[in-house]
C-alpha cells in the first residue's frame, strides 16, 4: 500500500475502500436489515495511519476498511515504523503479523449468509429486498468520500466562514441578502446528490430503505457541517406532502399541482432542482410550546388575489393565505421552502402552512416599458443571524414575516397534529446525528490511544485506567446505537402502505411496530442526545489538551463536534418536551395499548433468549417493566410530567436491554455478552456486585476487548 501518507489508506490504485459500521457495535443490524450488513465483520483492511508527533492523523467517521485486491494485507510491512498506526477492523485479528484469511470484501456477504445458523439469527437472505451488491459497492465508496481531502476542506471552509446577512445596500435601502460559505454549499450539494433524503423515497430497499438511508447518514454526520439539519426538515416536509398527495380527493387541483411540484423537488438528487426545507415553530413567547404562537394567518380576499403580480420562485401559484408574525429561531434560513405554524381568526389553535421562501415579482421598467420578474423573499425579513455555541456554518436567523403567501395544510386548528409527521422524522435525524457524532469522537479517541504514549512510555491503549473509561463510554454508545437503529427499523415498517408479507425480525406485526415507534421515538431522541453530549465531553478529555483545541485539522477537532452536538438536546424539543410527549402517549387514548405492546415485545425477546440459554440474568428487566407500569398507573398526568426524565430513563434502559440481550444471544459472542451484562448491572445490584469481584486484570482485559475488538484488536507492536 504505497502512497498512503496521512490520509485514508485505501485511496490508492491497490485497493477499493470500503466501510464497516464498527461504530455501531451492532451485530443485530443483520437481523434488522436482512443481511445487508454484517454485524461483526469477518473482513479486514487497512484503515488509517498517522503520527502523534505534531502531525496530522487521519481519523474515521467509522472504521473504514479496504478491500485488498490481493486478498491479504502485510501488516508487518515497512509502514509499521515508529509512531505510525493502522486501525484495523475485523474481530478475528489477533496478531498483526498473521492477518486473518478471507479479507476480500466481495466474498463477505455470500460466505457469511450461507453459514449454518443464519436463520437462527433472524436473517432471511432469500427473501431480502436489499440489493446487497449495490450496498457493498455504495458504502465503501461513500466511506472513503466522507473522509476525502476535498470533503474535509469543505468542512473546514464552512466552519471558518460562517454565514453573513446583509440588510441594506449602499444607499440604505433594504436588501436582506444571506450569504453562505462555498464549503457549506458544496457539502449541501453533495448530500443532495448522494441521496441522503432521496434514498428513503426511491424505495430500492423496500421497508429497509430507511435503514439504508440512515446508515449512509451515519457516515455523513461527522463530515457534513450540519447540512443534515436542512436535510432533516426536507425529509420531514417530503413525508408530510406525500401523505396529502396520496388522497386523490383531499386537495383541489391547483393546490395539488403546487404541492406535487414541491414534493418532486424535495426528493430530488439534482442540486440545481432540489429543495431543502425549513420548519418554523419557535417564537419569542412560547419557545417549544406552540400554544404561545403569536404568528397570524389571514385568508386573502378575491379582490386582493385579482391584482396579484407575484408567483413563487419556481413559477408556481402562491397560496391564498397571508402570514404575519415573528419566528425567533429558524434554522436553515437558506432553505427553499418551509412549513410553519400560525393561528387564524377562526381558531385559537395553531394551523400548519406551506410556503416557498422566495417569489418573483413582475415589475415594469419605466424607461423601456419592458417587464421582468425580480426575485425577492416571500414576505420574509431576516432581522439577524444567531450567534451560537456550535453549528456555526448553519444559518439560523430571527425572521419577521409580513405578507408571506402560504397554503394551509390539513385541517384548520390541527397544526400540532399535522406537523407531528415532520417531527417524527426530524427526531430520528436528531438521534442518528447524536450517535454519528459520538461515533466520530470515539473513533478519534481510539486512534489517539493507539499512537499516544503516556509518561511511562506505554501507549494509552495499554494503560488500564484510561481504557476503563473508554469501555464505559463504548457500552453506552453501543446501547444507544441499538436504540437508534431499532427506531429506524420501526420507521421503515410504519411508513409502508402495502401489506408486508415478509417476516419482521424481532417484531410480531406491523401494528406492534407502529405502537412502539410512537412511544420510543421521543425517548430515543432525548436519551441519545444526552448520552452523546456526555460521551463527547469524555472524548475531549481522553485527548488531553489536544481535545480542548479548536484545531484547523477538522478530522481531529473533537471540540467542534462537542459544540455542535449540544444543540441536539434542544432541537426538535428539549428533554422535558420529549418526556411530556412520552407521557401524552402513555396516558392518552391508546396509551394502554402502547404499554402492552412494549411489555409484550420485551418479554418475547427475553423469553426467546432464555430458551437459547444465553447465560444472562435478566430478572432486572421484568422488575423494571413492573416499575414502569407502577409509575404510570399509580400517578396523575401532572406527577408523571414531574417524573418525566425518570420515565425516559427507565423506558430507554428497558428497550436497550432487550436489544442487547437479543444481540448477545445470536451467537454467544463473549464481548456482546459482556456489554449486555454491564448494561444489565446498572439496574441489577447483585450482578453489579458479582462483576465487581472479578480480578481487576480480567476486567481490564474485557475493557480492552470492548473498546478495540471491533477495530480488530492488535497488540502493541509499534
């Protein structure tokens, strides 16, 4: 592998780069997505190398493996000089001088899927709608691209040149000109071309299209400079419009034409045609509580519409509602359209509206008499850009609305209900962003531990106290990955209109999936955000002073990732808002059904694993279920709101436990079993006490396996 200095090794004529979703620790992906990804890869390749002596170290969003065209990679080659390090994926590596056989990516999926016992893992390759060859070609290419020098330059540029807002021209006339960096625009266009949103609507993978989409986004998060924020709202708006367009009798012809045109743009991969979207809810008085909305919408008269001289920016007719108000925190100000909440004269409850952000006004040149269409904002006056802790490349503004032309979506006064479609999507994006950011941070932490020497001269990866802290974070991370991608799995099933004929691993029915999705989505959003913020704080600490620096080398800048990630506990609703949403599900109509669906699902997994004799003591799970039921049934809604965070924690622990138990029971993998036991020990005092009595050296060995085994643990031979 020549010519791989300080970059992603594998970008060379000798190899084709690939991707291994090592960050997930996610063996059960195989059950969920029907054999597209291998939970514990049997393949290997060179991933990264770098030096710790003041030079750049190229680091992964996830461990990127390469397909060696010659089938074997001589890890003992001369690249193993002092100060260099390769990160290797593949759990079968035990010795850097003796790499495991079968490291050719092209052979991974067929050989693995033909193994005896695959059916017991819940995978059914013959029925899978996933196009495995397309995936194995797509993800390796994408895994390399997100860490390419060009993408990292765009990322650095977007961070160094935040957006600006020009309010007046040289003569003092209002101008309202928003300027974003070249890097931001390039990253946004790349995300559009790569189908970060479109994959879900192209449906090439059936009910697993969401899984394919969010696995790709997972790789994208650490390099995207938060262009995933407008992507999230773009996706949510597309799902919303799709719901209206499905009913042939719901929309009048003119409105249907406008919404269809907008939908076509929202799901497009072509940057010059595609639209992104905003989602304007937050106001000065109400914050996340939409009951405090002051924005008003007025239906225009026929006389007003008769003298109309403006059209939407794409030439479509503008809506017949005029919206006035002030939106205090509007992310993705450069979006092409938005969905927003406003009150009408007929109802004190909010309604939902759709509006393009730009329009064309017909004007006449007084000297020539010729007419032309002049572009302008659609009744939007940006007042100022927000100065934020993080997400600095993302334009977020205060917006005054005056005469914004819009269409009402859904029924008047039902805006909160209507926008829930958007919120469910954006909250999943929020969760994937959380685990994606933490995965990048942990990858940096692992890579640093492999090359940085402590004062004693030992590598950090050989310092048990250091690795112990890393192991704690990796257990939390694996649990949150399980939770996030289980929700993604549920989302894909819940969105399917047609009858699902194939087997649904881990689930009894589509109905059960829908009930679990409604209950678990706000839980997942809240808990993954909090976990990632805490985890990235640890990642900064694990690098010492280097972790605290705002490095221009963006692949090392954990501080930036930490700053950006803090907003994920606020976007799409704070932790208490998520708790309130969860309480509404449980105490509202259908709450009992949701609770019973959860209990039935958890107990079916626990019972199944008991039959397989996994060796795990899972009594704490049933106790926690009983505690949840007691908490819900024995208290009023106000008290449940007061105890909302406790409810979130209990629900997330229970769901993650079931998933970790199921994963460890697939193949009795010792590390998966250890992770499940450590997760269980958080609620099982007897188990925790028993584990604490283990010899410390044995605990340290397991810590090291948890942290480095999925990289393909190798001994220190530098």
